[in-house]
């Protein structure tokens, strides 16, 4: 019976299962990528009342429209048996994403990750016997070069909303991944808020990780505890809320923020407001804008852009510039190897000048 399942059968079942860590519905990216694989999709549509066609997408497709053109690369696994998905099909999809859709390696990787998840789900949970299980490897991408300096971080945080501000402070103070901060539970934190333990099942490297919290992290937890007490006093049903960073709006009251919304509109708005303020301050003082103070907000920026994972890079870089060796950075940040940790440490121009200047006066 399992070997009669089509790719669409398995993908739909996978999408309907809640996420492992937070027990939530799969995000929009998962639906968009997998639906592209199992059903033919429009490429351009004409929304009723408009004159120019627009790309078919999550928001546009909800409006009344007529199809202008079709994406011929979509729906490639529509009626294919799950067991027949192999390396050839994976390579063909990868080529189509790069050539027909013009995606970068990073964009292609998003599709590859979800295809791999569905294949693993079919094999491990649905007992599908593949003709030959596909080897799906993500493509190499350029590392994120951008990191925050303490001064830029301090200036930018002034424009964040209270919940994101707390999460950013905690991220910079601990260097932990977004998933472990969004999903942080009070049961992971000691009663005096000076220590937290990430269980092995929730750690990316599969190993339990103990973090001794500094004063900035403790300050954030104390504030969140006060906020929780205030919310419970107003809404007694929230007494059993287990997450540390929860929302207070009526629609999502007491729920942790979704990873995709974390760096959504409000995040991007704070970057725009910060950059605008930097330019205004320079204009007011009659000075040229210091480009190093601006936060890149363009997806095509050479340095990369500010995402939540940037905080982890900044954490490692700040510790390194303060003289902390890689062994200690890896220990507190939860990196399993020095090579993995080294990729997160960025060398600033100032640091390079300091190192080069150490030879001065020797001759």
C-alpha cells in the first residue's frame, strides 16, 4: 500500500503534520515549495481590475484573476510514484530552478531541503521502499559576511518593538539560534535565571547544551517574568504558558512568534527607520553619511543582510575581538567543532590593522 503512494499523497500528508518543535502548522514556504513540485502553477496572472500582469504568488493568487502564462517547470512530480523519486529527478528539478526560474543557490536550497524532508518522511514514517533513495545535498552558498558592531546594534534596537527587542537582546547575549530563542521554555531556565539548558532533542547538533547566562540575558528573563505575571493577572488562562517569548496581541495571545514573522514587516521597518535616522543625523550635522553605520537591507547586498542568525555571527565576532579564543567561544555558543565556530567569526578592518601593526618597531 505504501509503495502506491504518489509524491503528492506524501507531500500533502507531510504538510498537514505539525512541526516537531513547536507543534505548529507548516509555514508558507513549505506549502509554496511543495505545491510547486506536485501541481502545475501559473507564472503570471492578471488581477481583476488591473492592466499589468503580476507574478503568481501567495497573496496575488487569493485575488480574482485570469492566468496569463504558466510555469512549465512546475508540477514535475504531480502523478509520480513516491518510490520512483531518485537522483535524476532531483537533478532535473535543481536545473529547472536555476535555469527556468533563475533562482540562486540559496533559493534552490529551500526547495531541496523540503524535498529531502518529504523523502525522509516517506521512508521513515510511511515505509515507502524507494527504488533507490535519492541523495539530496544542498548547494554551496556564500557565507553571511555581515555582522553588527555593538554601536550599530545599540542604535538599531531603539527602533524595535518590545518583544523583538527582548529576543534580539537575548540573542546577542547568548548567541543562540533563532529556533532555540523562539522556542525557549521556562522549564529550560533555572529558578534564578542564571542558567539555561537546551535539551538534546531541541539542539541542532543533537547534544544537550548548558548556558551560563550573563547579566544582559538575566535582565531580559527577569523582564519577561514580570510581563508574564502581568499577562496572567489579566488573562488567568495563560497561567500554563510554557514559552518565554510570547505575543500579547489578541489574535496570538500567549503564543510564541513564528520564525518567518520574526524577521517580517516589523523587523524590516526597524532597519529602515534606523538607516533613515543615521542619514538624518549626518545631514543635520552637515557631514557625509558613514556607510559603515548603515544596515544593509537589500537582498543582493555584497555583505548580506540583517537576519536573526546575524546575531549569532555578531556574538562570536564580539567575543573574538574581546580576546576570547575559539575553544571558549565554541563552548559558550554550542558549536560542536572549532571549524564550525570559525565560520561565524568575522574579522573587521580594525582588527586586521591591529594585527598588522604588531610588527611595528621590531626593526
